[in-house]
């Protein structure tokens, strides 16, 4: 059967019935046009025919555009090759500036206003000021001493306000003065103070002949003022100067001072420029030790350890022939070098055993802080210091500068026009005993405290009662003995001393607003002949920090 092609069928149909095909085509075309018209016509909605009211709300606030600035170019110096052995993977190079600084608070607070105190405490929040006490208080963070677990303020002064806001302001103003008078190289020097003052009103007496013999010790003491408030080279807070409207990042101030000290260190670990002077060397070693203890940054470990080792080697031998003794201005090595081969005569032995309680006190502070910071410390050095303090002390609470025969007697020298406070030796003996033996039952302590409290801090009508050194060690000794953190905590001696100390520090600090004097101590005391206002300001700030700087050496208050 033959299959037909469909096209042939259509062609045949068109030939046989053309009108049928024409009709079909016309209908197909018409239907296509109708379909296109129906599909393309928009649908109507009765609702759309009604008028519509549109309510326009307030425009949405635009969020500020986040502007990301390119980072500053940071210059990083090469680390000396000899220090490579002290680097660790988590090492922080202190030559780089602290990052993400905390913006400074405004200056629009009026004195005494609560917002002013908020501004102060926002700066003084650095955790963990190092202390020489081995107390039981342990705070959070990396502070191994537990001496600072919160901002300075009335709630931080244990046992009461103890000066509260006023003392916070005193510390802050003192730190501002020190930052204002820091040299460009990071040091603090008696000779350089006037370079930061107006020519017609310098902070330092222009008639005084200053030297550079004490630069290392003054720089160490100034640094201890910042470290004592909990500020390390890593601190991000700002100090604002209401005098010049200049601001300093605290970490930079501390870092520059520490780097200067480190650059001054000699091969044997000492810091003094020509020959060892143990006041300089103990204070510089103490500053680097506290810098390491506070930050645990290994950049400061090596110079701190070398400084401590020099202090240990400088300690004098015990005259008994066994053990160690105290310290004096010169090092033991310097004395022994005069007698080669050990052929020392009686005159040489007297010089070799010569020690004084004042230098010994600073050396003990350095060694004890080093011990708490995790540095290597010879325990025999602290035992020797205790032996010397016991030797110069009497049962009635008096102590001698060089020996017990000098107990209660005046230590003469430059500044003899000032009244001498013999109780300063009692305070020194108390501190050495507390930080080496940790024995609250030591029978020397209470009679010594009784003597100290009979000679309270005061300026006097002519200023000749001022003795900042005595005020510092008296405050430290009594706060340890029966202050609010002591196991005794009676306040019998600390209470009246603290009241007088707060009043006198506030009265002697300079408050000349809008001058470079503001915040410093420009009134001379018995010992300012060497260090001038740098010494006076630094040691008085340290006195104001005794509330929170040191854990109690006797183990803390029993609760």
C-alpha cells in the first residue's frame, strides 16, 4: 500500500477545494490576532481605580561612613645581636609604639567635680603595679603581686578613703610634671629641668650648680613613679597637660626612660657613668626589674638580671668573716681592687666592711622586687642585709646610719640647715626587716613605729622641717606595720601618720595653674641638693602610691 506525503494531500486539497483552504487560513490568522490582543491587555482591578494616599515617613538617618586610614609607618630598629638569646615567640618589641591608644578625657571638668575624678581614674587604670611584699592578695591579670586589682580611687584605698580623690589628683599631677620635664632622650636630669621651663620662671634654682652624677638614679626614681601607678611601656593611656595642652602616651614616656637606662648600662651590669655609685645602680636596677615584673616582657629581662647581679656583687662582706653585710656608696669590687692579691690591711678591712642603712634600703628593695619578678636572686644577699639592719638597731626602736653608736644622732652633710629626723633610720630598719624576714612579731617594730609617729610630716613655718626621704620611708614602714592591709591593721600608728602625710604632701605640691611648675615639688628639702625637683617630685609621688603599690610583707590582713 502506497504511503502518501502530507504535503501532497494539502496540495491536492488546495487544487480541488481552494475556498476551503482560504477559509481555514483566514480563521487561523484571526484567532492568532485575538490571542495576541488578549494576552497583551493588562488586567484591570477595581481597587486600583480608587485614589491612594501615600504617607511619607521621616528619612532614615544615614550611618556615618567608616573611614579606614592607612597605618602609620613604624620605624623598627634592629635588635642587637647579643640580645637574640632572650627573644621568645611572644616577644613584644618595645621600640614600637603602643597600638590602639585610649583617647584622652576632656579638660572641661572643674576641680572637685566627680567627672574630674572619673578622668583621673580613667588614666590610672593600668593593672598590676609591682611591689616588694609577698602578701597573700592576688589580683587578676598578669600581676604576680596582686597589688593593683582596680582603678585608683576611694574604694582602692583599703580601710577608708585615706586621701581618696585628692591623692589621686596629687599622683596624676606629679606624673604630668615629670612627663613635662623628661628629656628628649628619655632621661630625667637635675641639670636638664630648666630646659623645659620658661626662662623667667624655671622650676629648678638657677643659682644651684647641678651635675650629671645622679642622672641614672633620678631617671630610675622617675620611672618608678610611673611603674608604681601600674604603667608599663605597653600602657595605652594618655596624659594630658593642662599647661601646654600637650599630651603624652604613658607607655612612650616609660619606654623611652627604660631604653635610656638600658643604653647606660655598663658591661659589669652597673649604670653609673664613671664609677659605681650604689644609689644610682640600685634605683636603675629596681626600675628595670619592676618594668620586667610588670610587663613580663623579656626585652627587660637581661638588663634587669645583670643589674641585680651587680648589686649582689657590690654587697660588703660580714665583718665576722661569714656571710654578707650591707652596702655603701662604692662597690665591694672597687675596694678590693685597691688590694691586689687579697693583701688587705686593717684600714682596708674597715673600708671594706663599711656599710650604711640608707643605701642598703634601696638595694633590698631592688633584690626583693627581683625575687618576686622571677629573676635569680641569691637569698644570702637578703640574709646579709637583715644581719646589718639588726646590727645597727637598738631595742628601743632607734637605728644608726652606720652602726648602733650613731642611733639617734644627726647625719651631717650638705643641707645641715634643715632639721634632721633621726626616725628615718628607724623607718629604714623597719622596712629592711619587713621585706627580708616577714616577721610581724619582730620586737623592734613597735618601738620603732612609736618613735616615728612622734615626728609626723610637716613643712614648718620656714620649710626647714621638709624631709621627703623620711616621709617616704616612714609611710612605707607604717603602712606595712599596722596599715589596713597588715595582720595588725590597728591604724594606731598609720592613722595619725597618714593624716599628716596627706595634708603635708598636698600643701607642699605646687598648684600654680598654667605654669610648668604645676604638679611638681619645688620646695627643697634636706636632700634636694643633688636631685632638685626631679628627686622631690618622684619620691613624693612614690609616697602617695604606698596605698596600692606594695602588697603587705607580713602576709596580708587576717580575715
